[in-house]
């Protein structure tokens, strides 16, 4: 008997929160910002550092021509800030991949479940396997608050599948 699939990105409501006060859950500005920052994080690592800024500005200008220049600049700064963060460099280095599909079965508290998903960024290093899922339209919780449970569950499912591949 087939197991019911769990699709973490869709079933857990990934990245549909507002980016600014006053924006609703599906506000066009928040969704556009999230989509473009996510795309930049996927595409820019393959571009040499010295060309990333120009490439990012051109990409955003082409895909959001009606956005205010300061909004486009904020999107570019957000993506470049992530790529330039020393702690995150392994996620965007030569041992990493973007948009990695993942599927398998995991044991959950409710029993076995099929998991279908896509890892935004995966890096397989000599001593670790790193994964990231970007929530580009959501503001991070305050430092003293945990991440939303749905997002933690999504990463836990991915981790369970990756453990079988990379013990």
C-alpha cells in the first residue's frame, strides 16, 4: 500500500509570509522579492565574485522593472550579503549544488511516510553535509525565539533522508 507523500515545501507553507509590515501572506511585493532573492542565491554562486554585483543588478532589473530602485538594490544586497557571509561560504562553494530533488521514506511519530522535496542548497564536504532551505519572504524570528516548527520539521525530514545517503 503506497504511503501518503509529504511535500515539505508545499505542505508546510514554505516562504509565504510577508517581508514587510502591512503586507499580507501572499502580497505581490513580498512574493516577488522572495522569488528574486531565491533565484539570485541559486544562480550567483556560479558567477565569479567580481561579476556577481553587476549580474545580480541586471537580473533583478530585468525581472522587476517596475520595482523602485531602492527595492531592487535591497534584493541585491540581501542576496550578496548571504553569499559573502563567511559562515555560509561552504553552502555556496564548489562542493555545493542548488535545487537538489530529494525523495524517500522516513519514520515519523505517526509511522512511515514518503517524503518528496527539493533542497535549496546542499553541500557535501569531507566531514559534513550541509543543507539550507531559504525562506526569502519571511522575516527571521528574534534571536531568542525558535524557528517556526513547520520549517524545523521540513529540515528534519530532509536530514533523515540525507542520513541514509551520507551516514
